[in-house]
C-alpha cells in the first residue's frame, strides 16, 4: 500500500491527496531500518579493509634491506696489500738457508726475486730486498692499468701513489673567466587580473523585470548580487476557507514593509557563500557545474538556508510575508491571478527535467513582480509549522509558533501537482530534510 512521506493516511494513486507529495511503497521507518543495516555492513567492510592495510604497513617480519655494497678502489687495495706484505716480510727473522744443491731458495710463492749478484747460493735470505721487490711489482702492475678518466658525478678520493712510480694527478680545470657581457633586462611578468564570473541569474532577473516595467525600484545586495523588490506593508487576506484544513480560517493579517528576492537563490549565488566559508555545500554533485549556475539551489536543509540568509545580512521570510508577496491584496489564488497553472506560468507536474533556471517564466510573475513564486522549488520559511496556527496566531506581523518539529515551506515545486501551486497552500519538512525539490529566497533590508 503506498504511503505519504509526510504521514497522511489512506492514499491512492501516485501523489498525496493532502500535500501533493509523491507516494512511496513502504513506510519511512522500514526504509530507515534498511538504510541502518546497509550502513552497518558498509562500516564492517571498511574496518576490515583498514585493518588489512595497517597490518601490511607495520609488518615487522619484512625482509631487511641489504646495505649498499661499498665501492672499492683497486689501486688503493693493491697498494695496501703490498704494504702489508712488506711489513710482514720485514718483521720475519733471518732464516738460515739449507744447502740443498738441487733448488735455489724462493721467498714467496707469488713473487720470484731477481737473481743475486753472487753466482753462488747465498746462505741467508735478505728480507728487505724481498719487500722492495714486492713494492716494485705492485707499482708496475698499477702503472700498466689504464688511468680512469675523472667525471663530475663522483667526488674524487685521494689515493696515495707508490713511491717508485709517480702517477699523473688529475687537476681541476678552472672555470672560464666570466665576461662583462650585459644581460638582457628581465621580461616583466604580466599582472593577472581576476575577472569576476557574471551572475547570469541576476542578469536574467533584471532583463525580465525591465520587460515588465518592474525595474524602477530594485536593490542589489552587495554580498551576493541578489536582486530585491519591495513589498508594501498593510493588511491582506491570509489563508483560504476553501483550501486544506491547515489553511483555515481565512483572516485579515497585517505585515510591515519588506524587501524580498525577486527570484530564488541560485547555485551561483550559493557558491559564493560556500567560497566565503559561511555555507556548507549542497548534498548533490551538480550545484557547482557551470550549466546549472542559474538554476535554484536545492538539496539544502533549513539550517543551510538560514545560514545563507544570515551571510547576506538577511533572513528567511515568515509565512505571512511570503503569502503577501505571492497574492497581494486581492486574495488571488495564484501569483498571476486565478487562472489555472500552465507550463507558460509555472514549472510543475514532474516533467523529469528538474527545476528551470530562475526567471524563465515571466508570465508567472506575482503582483509585485516576484518570479517563480509558484512551482520550480518549494521555499523554506522562517516559521515552525503547526496545522492549527491560523486559529490562534497573531494577526499583526505573525511569526508562527515559538517551537515545533517541522518548518513550513511554500510555493510548490517542479515535481508536484498543480494543486500545490496555490499561494495559500502550506507544506512542511523536518528542518534537517534536504531534497531536490526545495530551495529558498531571502528577505533583506537595504541601508537606504
């Protein structure tokens, strides 16, 4: 059985017979429980992924990184080995040679000493001569090796050359002497001047107002560039005896003069508030796309709307102010009069395209020149919503109840049926509700 999201019972068809909202297939409470279960499962999966990632990062049993292999200088190594051999031989005691007639004596297996000047075998081994021969052998080996060409990529290491054979020492080539050739003057960097993005919505609103002879008395808010029109104070008929129960009874109410935005707040204007840090972004992914700059901002709850109004030194309108701006003093049903809504005057009936750019339908303007008061998006007001407000509230600048559970909205939307376009029709949402059919406009008092 279909349900109304606002709780109205006994519904049939696709839309609520009371508030015009689209009916859903299950109670909101069931949807909330299913959403809660889904979020719980997503949280468990997220914790598992994070835990696995942390274990990989902090794994203490990973293979250690091998230290880099030190670079060995072959010349230095051979020189050190020769010096070690010489020191060892020098420290050896003088050995008495055996008188074996078949083989001359040798000092080491790796180096054969030069023939002695005495033709007969010597009875002793001259260790100093052997050491000098070893040093000469190493020197000859180093001299035979090709000399490495120094490069600029490695820091030169000082290697002492052998005493017997001097080697060429690489000397640093002095840099060329700098000349006094004058450098060309630096090219001046061009100064980047930021060009402000034109507010296409404000331009559209002004063009529409000028076409309808409504631009003589307008004010531009310097904070967001919004266009405001005056609504004269005085008495008017608020409510309808032929409408819903919460519109009754019709009564005469008085409001003071006020200025209100000629159209709904756009994505372009709301983006300025986000850039200034005074507003949080809407909960959709198209609000900051250039093609949507002139469309009314949606997916903002009552608190976000109130924050924007405060940023421009304004406030949200009361229900009484909104209804006075919509119907004037002749108790008309719609902003343009008593004729039924049509596509030339209002965006409604769920045509599947969402809200239109503001000021797209000048034929739907109200008695004070305000645009889009019927259809396009619902508009948040300052008042708490209570169904029987009209039976007890003040008739002099009424502001509604002091508290409550819901906030009142006015004007219908692109999604809803024609019956919700009436100036007296009242809707309500929880303050934290945001969806793609609700926006707002602002009341502001100019300095002059």
